[in-house]
């Protein structure tokens, strides 16, 4: 199957590729001019931010790295007319030849977003389930033209299909065109509205049914928070403007400006007094980066000069103009009780890190610690940053302990739990309590597949990862005799139609219903059966978040020999898993392509230095070609940064120029200027910080997996300090 063959090529691509073979493959691919349109399905935080990572001149010893030798598969022979192709391995037997042909055409139209044409073709088929898949995708699409009744009926008839929250929002958004009053009341009797237009239509229906007070409550809530079109606003005001008070308009204004909906805010001016108009004008000019900002701010009355929204926009505007000191002056004027703590946190976070880099430690701590957040990912980030500054730069283990404890107690995923427990251990070490520190390192080490779990193992003196549990293989749900679950049937249909890229939400829905380890394994096996190792990894990641580790599935390794790659095989796998989760045809939103997510410009430069013909098409079709270029580029970065894995990995994600700049800003970890653990945490791009840690943790696991029964020593401390004066 496609990916199984491709992964063989990936892992055996360590010998010289004959130029004739590459040229033949290139010509073979360039005969088909159909563009690759596969949507990127990679985790947040796994792709480079730069459009093209610049490539430095390759040194001779890097440029002439031993290339791979693979036998490229021959072109399939043309089959004589009249000979039928064998059925797809997952064929259900429910699609006849005519239906299969129709659905291939229908899904192709859907991929081009030609929804009317796709649905019309699909409904010509005798067997209807694949047609319903196209309808589901259409109804889930933003600003589709389906009616409320169409989407609502689909939800009611298919309550177990994935994406229910999205479907509910799309149903409400379709209420831009009013629906039957009784139908609306019936719908919202079972669920509360989640959009402004939903609140408006529900309130309207309640009032018309005689429930004026309840309806007015929903109408006011809608007016306060909803982003309406101008037409809906006019309709709302015509029908219910008499219900709205001065306070209602003021709340709407403030919410619109926090959400930067300036056009809608301007439409509110007829309902505002002169002072509020001046305040709104100043905020709008700041948001729009308009002229005469200072004049607009001076025009705001004294009693409104300290309005939180105005202060926030001034701080944000100043930072955008590189007036960081002036921006921080404003941030220090507000405390942790200001509204919209989530909005403030972004500004606080950026400026706290800048202060830290400048050596203004106490100011950095004060800015970070007064975040006002109470839960969520930003809360965890704020508590961690506050604790880190307090422990590593202010030397107060007791205060740091409070921050790390709050972090640990408010997170649930393994990466965050390990991080919290590890730094609690570090805090106890700083306080001289080695026994308690050891206990917390043991807690962190339970999450041994994570970066900080592995660092905790190092602190405990462990020399190896715990034994990776062997997975008891089970039949995938597609196996003969398995339960005919509708989601499984859908996945099988998508495979036989040839559109497995549509299968991810259905596979994850199967995983969400898992009651045991074997259920997760079965779902992942189904993903592998349809040649989607990336979806199998997504299932294993979700299982890990919910407490079930499936290491063999989460970190897949083909059973292949690897010879003389330009980088160690475990590192190649570690990068590839983070970049594409082994999706050969992956294309990111930025245009990075293939297994190792190469930007075309970078790939072209590397291929030129290797005297290999460049082909954009091969980047997403030939795993050996992509891996050759990607591993050579990474080898060059390792050489550029004197053997440092951490700096090279960061450069692969964010570009070597950024890494060189960061070294200048806060020290060179290779020379001992700064501890490498701290240097990684100093990286200003959250994506790159996460990327480096994930690749390093992947590296430890892949070494263990490649060593098989022999085992591999835990080298995380050595790895993060490679290239330093002491290594």
C-alpha cells in the first residue's frame, strides 16, 4: 500500500540514488500536472514560521554526504481493456461499479468546493452513505448556503457524526434567514444558542410565543456580544430597539472593540454620548493604526483616559512601533483585575520575555505574575513563566514552588503534567529538600515519553527509558466479523473511493468512543489499514492525553535496516514525526512539503549542492528524495552550530538567522554562558520552543525503538548539551 511502500523507501534511503532513476521518476511525475491540494493535518506548533529557511553554503564534507540507493518502483503496466481491477482491500461490497465511479467524481468536485455539482453527482448513486459524507462536509463548511432546516435535520438524524459543535454553529448561522418559529423553539428547547444570530432568533421566537421576559434576556445577550451583519443589525433595531438601554449599547461597543470589529462599532455611534464617541474613536484609530492617534487620545475626557480597552490598545500600538519601554509603562499601570485577562496576557508575555532578556528580572516577574488568568493554556503558561523567573533568576524556590504547584494542579495532559512536576522537583532541590525533590522527579518520570519526564529520569540517575510495553495487536474494526459501526463503514468507503484525507475526523470519533486500550489500538490499526500513519499517530496522541500510552503506534518504526544516513536514523525519524507524522504528501499552510516539510526554495538549494535534479513534485511523492534533502539540510545545520542538536533543530524550524540572533541576545549555551535547558525556554517563538522539546523527546524514544530488545542508553542530557565545551 502507498504509505507502507513509501516508509520502506524513507528508512532505506541511505545509499546513493542513481541519477537516472531520479530523473526517470521526475519525468514520470511531471507528466501529471495536477496540483497537490492535500490540506495540512499537522499538529499546532510543528511547522517552521519562516516562509523559506535560508541555506548557508554547504561545506564540502556536508555537500558530498553519502546519498541513498533505492530501487524506484516501475510504472504499472497498462491493463488490457476488459480486465477488472482487484477490489480494494477494505472494500465493503456495498458499492457497485457505477456508484464507485460516481462517487470518485463527486468527491473530486467536493475537493474543488463545487458543492452543488458534488451533491448532484452523489445523489445519482443507488447507495447513499457516501453522499451523506459529502453533505456532512458541506454543512460543516463556513458560510455554506444550506438552510437551517437542512443542517438541523442532518444533526438530528446523525447525532453520532463528528464535528457536532461545528454543525450546531453552522445551523444557527443559517438563521440569518428566519426559520419557522415553532421549529426554532423546538430546536433551542434541547440546546442553548451559541452564536449571536441564534440568540437573536431564539429571543424573537420566545417573545412571539408570549415569553417576553425570557426572550428579552436572550436578545440583550445577543446585542452585547454578537457580530451581526449590517442588515441583521438594522432588522434587530427595527424589531427590538425599544428593548435596548444606553447600558446595552455601551456593552456592545466595548465588546466589539475588544474583538476589533471596528466597522460595527462605528455603526453604534448614533446611540452613544459624545464622551463615549471620543473614547471609541481613539480605540478605533489605534486598532486601525490610523493617523492622528495622539490627537484622538487627547480628546478623550479625563475620566475615561484610564479605560482598560484604551490602555490596552495604546500598549499594543506602542509595541507595534517598537516603543517597548513606553508600552511596558502602560502595562505596569493596570493590575490583575482588568477585564479580558486573556487579551492582556499576550502583551504581558511578550514584554516579560523582553525584560528578561534585558536583565530586568524583577520587572519581568511582576509583569508575568500579575496575569489575572484562572484556567486554560494561557494560565499554565503564565504560572510556568512566573515560576521559572522566580526560581532561575531571582533564586526564590519557595515562591517558585507556588507557581509550579498551581500549574501542575490545573493541567491534565502528560506534557504539562511532566513539566509541572519536574519544576516542582527543581524548586525543592533549590530549597535543599532532596527527598521531596526526588519524589516529584518520580512523578514527572511517569510521563517518560515527554521531554521533562525524560529530564526527570536523568535527575533520578536512570540510564535508560522504562521498557516500552509491547502492544497486543488486535483486529482493526475493518476486519471481517467486526462490528459494523457507522464510522468504521465510512472510513472503509473513503478508502475504496480513494479519499482517505477525509477520514481523520471519523477515525478520531472512533477513538473518542474507546473504552479500553484495545479499542484505541483497533482504531489506530484501521488508520494504518487505509495507509494513514499520520492519523494512527493522531489517535495514539489522543489516547496518551486520556491516559493510555501506545508507544509503538505513536512512534512508528518500519522493520528496516538503515545504513550511513547523513544524520543518525533516530534523529531523522524524530524530525519527520514532528514535521509530518509520516504523511508523505503533507503540505503545510506555508507551503512546506512532504515528510520532512521542506520549503521548495530550501529544497532547490540543497539539491543544487548535491547535484541532484530538483523536482517540486517529488517532494510529496518520493520519500527517499524528500528525506535525502531534509536530512542533508539538517546535517548542515548541525555542522553550522558545531554539533549542537538543539541549535540545529531550532534552526530547522525557525531558520539559522533567528538562532544566531538569539545566541547574541541571551548567550551561547555551548560556551557555558547559559544553561541549555534555560536557553530552550528563552526561545521567543512558542512554536519553536515546543518543536525543540518534542524532537528531543522523540529522539530518545526512537533510539530505544531502533535498538529493539537490546535497549538504548538515555542520552537526553548529552543530547541537549552536544556541541558545548564540555562535550
